[in-house]
């Protein structure tokens, strides 16, 4: 057991939490997102409501700290922590701050207590120099829900194994069993290891509940397909049919597809390449590489600019960006030299998480938590909420993961990311000057709280503590604009895909929520909801320069990690040369950025569809009420995080 001493909220505290109304920002739409993504099945077969998740999450985070203090013979004041836990819980119910989606899903579960903290982390990255070890680790982290960044560092040494006398391996029915088989197969090509034939008979059949981790088993087919893909990729590389770059990225993308197919909650990746690697730049040109269309979507792709000398390559890259919005850009010198821009903090990180808000070393993890700026009534309340988010993030890394190579780095860096969301809403309501005051005071407060918590636990304070994450799904619960971004539309019809035969789809359909058959997936239904963002502007009202100014402000005043961003541009107004000029002007102050062309294409069942205020009001007037007590046996799922990063 990783956790042996548990914290339990008092009966009075639990009753007080359950009395607190939950302030879901988008009403029914937010509730559906919650039940789809974060509600676990309880022992009685019913699904958790949000109060249940709050109590599980708060008891889980305080159990980690209590267990650590008791095991290290440190004082733990039960009465004081009860008061703090209740205050944190009530602020969660009011949607003032939230842990990340990983925390809402996994915190306080038996899986965490028995298997360690890996499933609580958002952000992960690995260097591929040892490609078998890197693939092993990356698949392991993806299977517990972390997004993984990887580079193209593998040296390229590989030989075909002798397949005439293979060894036989019965694959164990566990994440470890799947990962081990993948590593053995890669080592057969890259380290002269034996070639294996695999026996999949112990893997539970598709549809079987995963009782400890949660979700539904997909059966052995995704793993079989991955094994076949690994052989195909390395055989093609050795035969000279594909490059080293293709081999690395295809391998990791195939691993991501396997994880998604295996019904794990998400499989976000970022591939990090050289600005001079033309093969890397063209990976998502499916006219040249049509065979990659089925796997290329798994990762965002970015180039790593080491310093200003690499900026000369930008002119050759922006035509790709103009067409497809990729690759993005990482600026290594700033990642390693600065915290907030101008504040020097030495950092060994050279990789990134998929959404570009955290720079990481190889095998490193980082966890996040966020505060919703528009919901803060005063700076004093903002600072108090930052304490809760900092407590959460600073506590997760007290609990080891199951990977020793990761524990060594996490114990040294203790990297966290306290994020702010609804930035655009706050700017329009209170103005940039107020934002500057709050962010400057807030950063110092997060630093102070993190250092105090580190002293109390007898550990180093975190190397970096703040960020701006994309907040795709979490901001949908709170009802704010996501991260730093303006809303795509002020009034929108939001469509949600839910499995046709799931209890959630059945409940919504019976209640009369508008729905239709999914034209792309016969096993799913599409449900429609009306959403209104309380912001006078949409992203289409903002120039690229205005968006970049907000990004630079957040990197300068708030984030000592990075700022997740997708800067949208109108291809009719900006040329590749314009984009190059913009990047050269702003990248010296930034650590990461992505530019995305506005897509005016209208197609059936769009996730976001612009509607009028009158259409919004008509849809809301017909919105049915749902008896959520009738929901039971629904296994939560989540949309892919890579898409959330780009569409936030």
C-alpha cells in the first residue's frame, strides 16, 4: 500500500458539503460533461454526484499529506486540517477552483492508494535515446491518463531479429503485461533481444469492467494491432523504406492509438523535432504520407528552437503552419533560463507536455490545479483560492509513483503548475491593470505557500509553480472561457458524443435532450446543448497581435512554467511571411506557442456551432430537467486531450 493512514472528513463536514449548491457554469451541459467524464460507479451501483467527487477528492489529497506526515514522524493537526479541508471542499462546490481532470477522476480511489500517484499527473515527457525504455515508460504513463511528450533523439541502431525460433510469452492481463510485451518486441529490433510470439488468452474480453482503475476493457485486439504495427515500422525502417524520424514518431503514435482503442481516458502526445528536419515538418502532410492519417492525429507536433540562432529556420516553417497549424514552437533557451520572463530560474528541462504549458526533463511528471479568475470577488479571495490549488498540487508529489526513474526526478524538482482560467473573461470585466495586480500578487503568494508546505514536509520547494493550462473540459464545468483564450463563439450549440448503449445516453434520451445518430460512429449518439459565454468578445474579434500580447503578458507576469496557447489567425488576413514576423517578434519573450488557421468549414455535427442569442434562448427554454439519482452503472470516459489543446 502506498497510502496507509487515511483522512476522513467529519460527518458534520460531509453534511455541510452536501448542502452546498453546486455552481455548474453552463447548467445542464456542465452536468453532462461531469457525469460523462468524472463520475465513478459507487459500490451500490449508482454513479457519484459532484458532492461525492468533492468528498472523495478532498479526503484523497489530505490522506496523502497525512500519510506522509505520519510516516515521517511529522506533526499532523487533525482539527486544523478538518477546517482547511471543509473550506477547500466548499470552494470546489462553488466552482471557484478545481483539481485537474485527473484529480477529479482518480484522487481518493483505491487505485491511487495501492498503485501510487502516476494516474494523478497531467503532464509527462520522455527522451527517446533509449527507444525501448522510452516507449515502455510512455505507454505506461499514457495508460494511466498522463499526456506524454517525446523527442526524436533515438540514434537509429536496429537490426532484424531472427523470427524463425521465437520465444513464447503469455501476456499478463494488466497494464504492466501490455507494456512489458511492447518493450520486449522493440528490444528484439534495437538491442538484439529474442523475438517473441505472444499469447493473448489471459487478457480479459472486451466489455469487461475495470473495477480498480475504472472503465471498460477493450479486449486484446488493440494490443495485437500494436504488435503488428511495431514489426511493420521497424521492418520498414531497416529495409530503408522510412526514415529514423518516421520510425520514432510512428511508433509512439501507434502506441497512442492502442491506448485510445483500449478505452483509457485519453492519449495525448506531443512530438518534438528539429526545425531543420524536413521529414518531421512534413509528418502531417497526408498528401505525401496518406498512410499516416490514421495515426498522425494522436500527437501535436512542435519544433525545438534552441536559441536565437535557430530563428532563421522560422521562415521555412511558417508555410506549414499557414496550411495546417503545425508545427508549434518551443524555445529551449527561455525554458531553461527563465521562470517568468526576466526572472532567472535554472532548469534542466528540454521537453514539453502535449499542451505546451510545462517544460519537463525526461521521465518527469507534473500535476496541475486551477483557479477561475472571473469567479473571484476580490484579490483576497483570489489569494485564498490559490492557497487551495497550491496545497493540492504540492501534495500530489508527496506520493511516489510506481516508476523509480520518475520518483528520482520528481523528488528533486517537485514541479507543479497552479493555473488561472477565464483570463479573457476577467480582462473584459475588470481590465488589464487589475489583472496585472492580481497576477503579480498571486505569483508571490503561490511561491510563499509552496515554500511553507515544503518546509513543513521537509522537502525542497518546487522548481517552478505556476502555469496556464488549456482547461478544455474543466472550464466547461466552471462555465468560463478556457485558459488564456477567448471563447470560440459567445452563443454556441455544443455537441457531445456519448455511447449509444450507455446508461448516460439512455437517461438523456428518455428525458428529451435533443439527440441524433452519430453519422461517423454507429455506436454513439450526439446530444446538443446551448451554451453562452459571459464575454462580449469572441476569438474572431481578436487580432493575432492582441492574442500574442495576452500570451506574452501571462508568460511575463504569471507563469514560471509555460503558457498553453493556440493563437488563431485568419488565412485571408495573414500570410506565411506575416506569421514569421510575428513569431520572430514574440518568441524571444516566450517558451511555447502554436498558431492555428481559422477554419470556416461547416460540416455535419460540428462540436461547436455558432448560434444567435434568440436560438440560444429557445434551446434553453426547452431544456429538460434530469433526475440524476436514476443514473447508475455508467463508466465515465473523456475526450482526447490532444484535441482539447487545439480547440480550447
